[in-house]
C-alpha cells in the first residue's frame, strides 16, 4: 500500500512528544512490511531525514506560529499543503495524527475535499472542551473530519468516551488502537 502519515511537528528536541513517536514506530514497521510510507509534518530545527526509519520518505515543512499564545494549536505549515495535495494522487490511505491545530486540520480538509480515504488517531488531543475556540473549530471543521474518517482510533477508555460524546456513541468508526512499540531486544537469563 501507499500510505501517507501526517503529524503536526517534528523537532530535534522532540517537543511534540508521543504522536511523533507513534508515527515513527508505525512508519518504520509499515515500511519493513513492504508498504511505501511518506511522512508529512511541520518542522522546527534540523531533523535527520532518516528519523522515521529506512525506506520512509520524510517530507518536512517549516512550521510557523501564526496565532500567538496558543501553543501547538497556533502552528501552521502552509508550504506543506500543495505538496500534500499532489501526494494524495498516489496514496491509498492517509493516517492523520489529528489535533486541533492549523497543520492537521487543513491537511485533514484536503483529504475530505479529495475524497481520499483516511483514518484519524487523536492521541487524546481531541476531546469535549469548554474552550470557545475549540467549540468553534469543532463545529466548523473537527467534527466534519472525524465523521468523514474511515476509522477514528482511540487508546484509553476516557478518549473513547470523549470521542463518543463528540460523535455520538452510535458512530461506527470508533476503534481501539494500542500504541505500537517495537519489541524489546532483551535476552532473558537465569538467575
């Protein structure tokens, strides 16, 4: 398969944390299994192109903060969108490590517009929120993206409950996905 994964931010200091590590582990394993994998991400600083593993094509685009004081939510990588638009031509599926930010939501909308099959993994970042901006984004974009996804992956029961609250519990795309981690290279000895 030809798989595209999209994640908000890759940086030398690992500032974005878990979603990047999960994308890295998934991309590495998918590539080992013979799939063609591309990673699209916003970036800050210099990142080694082999970060996502051998055989994984890494496409990084400068991330810019366009809304001050909003943390990762205010990041955008506008130069990524034309490249992603073109890459969607050849993709079989897109895996979005979805958050309410201006890197992921535009990428997700491209998938919706192009009618490209995609799955979302929210890593606990999409939840029922009382924040005004989150409610506006959810109404305008997030819910549309979640409903259009082929699968909406959750990790914890709390995440499942929250996504169910946003989508409605009868929404058929919710599915559990555990974090993929490489097996430990440990030899068990006798004591």
